[in-house]
C-alpha cells in the first residue's frame, strides 16, 4: 500500500467516526425540528461549498471547461439514476400510519444513506491525489457535515425505536465513504489523465445530493430560517478549517 493510498483510507475513517457520532447523538436526544433543519442546512451548505469552491475549480485547472461541465452533469445524472433504480424516502416520516409503512420508510433510509455517502468518498480521494493539502481539508469538511446530516437522517428511525435498523444503516453508511474512496483511487489509477473529469464527476454528484435530497428534506421540517442560518455557517467553517490545514501543511 502506497503512502497516498494509506492517507486516503485514514482520512475516510474520519467520516466513519463522525457517521457513528451523529447516530449516537440521535439516540441520546431526538432534537427539535429547528435544530434538525439547521443541521441539514449546514450539511447541504458544506457540500455545495466543497463542490463549488474546491472540486470544480480544481477540475477546471486540470481539464477543459466543456469536459468539466459534461462530467459534472454526468455525476448528477448517475445519482439521479440511482434514485430512480433504488427509490428511497427523504428520511422524514410524516403522515404515515404506524406499523409497516414506517418500517418500510426506515429501510429506505438505509438506501438513502448509501446514495449520499459514496460520492463524498470518491471526491475526497480524487482531491487528495490532486493535492494532499486540499484533500485533507475536503476530508475534514465532509466529516464535519456528516455529524448534522447523519443525525437528521437517524432521527426518524430512532423515533421508531428500531435500533437494529438504525445500527445497520449506520454501519453501511459509515462504510460507504471508504468504499467511495477506493473507487476514486481505482479510477485515478486506471486513467490518471482524467483526474479533472473525476473531480467534476464527484462535484456534480455532491451538488445533486445537496439540492435534490437535503434541501427538500429540510423543507419538510418547516424552519426555513434555521436551515438558512445553518447553510450560511458552512462557508466560514470551511474557510477556517482550510486555513488551519494550510498552516499545518503549507
């Protein structure tokens, strides 16, 4: 195992840890709807900042603009296709009768978690190979956004008291980003010249998740101001952590 591969797998373990932390927090306290909406906003904001301020600019520095646009669109299309082939709920149990319908929704949460987390691992691996400093910042940002995101996604299942489903979902979600990182490493290894395309592909997937999944989920909680504040907080948090990483690894 090369040092770069070892570093990527170690960084993906950060998200593994914060995924579990978010789920444990959901079990301890279910939180209010305003808190959940703010957390979803923070998670969505960080994904948009990562894609727009980190992955796409780096892709443009490596690849022609038209190729970047096409790859980003392909990344979004891949997640859309996954949504179509593996339909899942927006992780909010609302207006459903107790019993089988809620349990079905809980299982769909597991699929939703996987669709969210795979492109993040892919993005982190590609960004690290392009620039270790940028990759570290990306990995920390992804790990940070996992805390509120996984908490918000785990709450509906925690409400059901179905701990077996919740722990199974947490395990699959926690493993999804390391798996995505491996896919990213393999992709770069097979076609290193397409590195910029892979970055754009990951950016498109992350933007689709943020806009198509997280924003509608937040709207169901009906606290738009809390969502907006959470989203606005994501940019300075990312700037702060990037500055800290730049000091450690100039």
